[in-house]
C-alpha cells in the first residue's frame, strides 16, 4: 500500500478528552475516529487490525468445534418479553420502533435470538452438542462512555452459545472455550489471567470465568495469590473462615455517649480505639427482607457475597428512610444489640474474634462498648461477607492475596437452562422425552481486545504491534524520493517484497525523513526498512520496532535477514 494515498490521518498532539494510552494512540495513529460519544469509525489501519484479531478468533473457535453464523443486530422485543429480560435493563438497552410501530431492541447480546433459532430448528438429541458463534456489532447505551473503544456504546463482540443434552456436555464445551480463549489471547500477544467471576444478572449457577488483561487502566480488580494460580475478580474472591472465637473473660456491655460520632473515623478518633475493635453494621434489603450485615470496622462488606449467600434475586442497601423505619434510629447509630426482631443478623467470620467490640446502640448519639457477639446479640449466621484485602491469605491456602487492575476482554458462562426453559428450547431424548437444552455462552470483546493490545504494547513514540496482529508486516521508507538511487531502490524493493508475500506499507510521500521516522514509530509496524544514503550501494537500514535494534543489510541478504527476524517477532 502506498502511503501517499493511504487513509490514515495522524495527529502530532495528544487529543483532548483521551486520557489513556490506547485511546490517545488509536486516535493519533489514525486507527479510529469518533463519530459520536462512544461511537467510532475504524479507519483502514484500525480495520486491518480488527480483521487480524477476528481471524485468530475464527481459527481458534473453529478448532474448538464452533460453527460461525450471523444474527441480526436488531431484535424483536417480544423475544426479550418471553425471556423476561425486557424490564431487567433500563436505558442501557437501546429500543426503537419500526414503521408499523412494532417494538425492537438493538442487540446488547444474543441469548434470546440464538435460543429462539435453536428452539425452532433443533428437536432431537441426535443434533447435539452444538456450538454456534458470531462476530457482530453490539449496542449498550453506557451512561458514561470513556477510554475510547474500551467502554463504547457500539462495539464488536464474538459471542458463542453452546447447546448440550447434559451437564457433562456443557463442561466439555466450557473447557473447549476456556482453552480456545487461552490460545486466542496468547496469539494476540496479551499478558492475561483467567479469573473466577460472578455470573451477575445473566444467571447460570454453574460458574463463570473472566479473561483479564493486566493493565493499570483496567476497571476491574483481580485478587490473585502470590504463591499459586488462584485468581478471582475481587467481587467474588472468597475468604476462608480463619478466625478463632475470642476467649473469655469479657467485660460487661456498657452504653456510652457518642455525640455526633457516626462514622468509623469519628469513633476511632473520638474513642481513641482501633477500627478492628469496631463492629460495622450495614442494613440491606434482601429480596425486600431486612438483613443487618455486621463486619469488623476495618473491613468492607461485599454486596455480591451477600446476594450469593442468601441466594437472593435482589439485594439493595437500605436508605436513610428504610433505616429510620426499620431500626428506629438514624444511620450511623444502628447495631445488632437489641435490634428489632424482624431483622436478620448475619456476621462476617472476622466478627467472631472481636473481644470487646463497639457498635451502634440503635439510639441517636449512643454506642455500646465491650460488646461480644453471641452473648450480647443473636447471630443468625456467620459467613464470608467481606471484600478481600491485599495480604489476606489466599483461599487455596497457598500464599497471600495481591491486587492487580484488569481489562475484561473475555467472559465465559455456564448458563444451564435459564434461557431454554424461558423460551421452550427443548429436545427429545433417546426415550422420546422432552428435555430443556443445557446452554453455555462465551463472549470476547473484539474491539476492546485491540485497545488492550495497545495498552500492553506501546512506548512514548507510539504503537508496537505484535506480529500476529500488525496491520502490515513491513514499513518501507524512501527517505528522499528526489534522490534517484533511493527512489529506484524503494520502488524495486516494494515490488520484490510484495512478491515474496509481505504486506508492505510503502512511505513514498514527499516528506522530510524526520516526519517519516516519527510516523513509522507511531504506526508501530514490526519492521522498518529505510532506503537512505547507501541506496546506491544496495544497502538499506532495517530496524525492529520492539527493541529498536538497527542493522545495515544488502538487499540481496534482505529475504534471509527478514526470515531470521520473524522468529523473534511476536
Ligand atoms: C443487556 C444490556 C447489557 C448487558 C446484557 C444485556 C451484559 C447482558 C451479560 C452478557 C452475558 C454474555 C453472550 C456473550 C458473553 C456474555 N450486559 N450482559 O446480558 F440488555 Cl443493555 O452479555 N452474553
């Protein structure tokens, strides 16, 4: 491709409103341009990378037994009514009407469409197992799109759905997808971890993993062990019951005046005590029932663990009004001692070890001290309710927990029969009995993966594409096209390298050498070949972008030299 006519507008300056490297560089190098907030055009350079990543995904999905299809982005709302999800999502699910006033949604995901497709066409166990996938545009109307294509309102997803007759079949498909994802992200040159995750609203009890690319700009926090391969999204990182009950004797419980002391900080300074001696009480409405979760003052309650522990559909923090109505006092002074009968009290394991605790007295400006669980209040249940912290022991008993930020690029779920039951996708088993199909679903954020690659592969001068996803193989520069030997050599090499099968970006522009070098570093192609002063002797300068190493090579030795470079380039 001759660069003079190549549509890849570059920017010298960091664009306004682009706050992370991948957003800045994808704009500066001319990979994307914003059409509207959270909506992007992929220019030729970005589109070529997109196609390379998609190709890797297709190869690994096909190897794992997937069959590619393509579903519509616009979906009849009736399907979402049937699955019961139409009201689960608010403005994030984009809706529209057709000319006949019929309701449609823009596809945020495709469980409903694929399940209705399979329901209508697959009825016998003989046609299972099956794994269907697509690579397609998705729409989610994020309230605050940001970070370029990392969190956009239109994005490209590979979404796959597996269909099995039993749980073993699902486990097999899940494992095949897990391995395919591992291959895909490795081939894309990413440093990633597969972490245990929370299934969230999508449901499916069987478990789920997220594939996280390690990056400081990641919005997710991974809790991983420094001595094993344990890794989990912080939302569900579990903690063992590692606390001993506090030993007798205990001081008697005592009511104390704590005027205006509402927060943990107020109490630790006001009473000159450690936060680990405080009992923090948070009131939740668990499927509308009041539950008081008590944890140690130096810990945070993890709402997802509360929902999972009570197997609740809906868990909400009680607001000031609820607190006053249910606990009979203001927030900041609630506690488990003498709590109203209707309130269930559940404590995090760590509360067991509190000897003389301090908690709200359910009276304004009053707390209790020398509080001892079980003696002073009834504990319905102890459980793992707190957010894991760095330094906690890893739940597999090996090493301690460390945190890292991650970008979620993949997510695999065991769905079970949630959608096949809702949409009556059944098969006849060998005894002719109708059974719901067992499903799994598996997503990769394709456009997000490109941003993740850029986050992990760039330097101050620009992009550094891993070879497998580079938009071109080589960047050929003529430093001074007015110089006859340089121009002749460039033209000859361009043809020669193309004939040898290389995809070449040829900088034939009438620009100064400095501009060409800057743009070349910005584009980040793996290898740059410059025809310069020694063109007359048939010598060019070859530079590898990743390590910046340079070598003068005679054009006769170029093919073998490039072949030798291939080994070390991603
Ligand atoms: C929606 C909206 C946002 C959503 C969903 C639905 C996330 C939704 C979960 C999934 C699960 C899997 C198949 C591929 C892999 C992920 N955000 N999810 O269902 F209507 Cl607005 O998408 N789907």
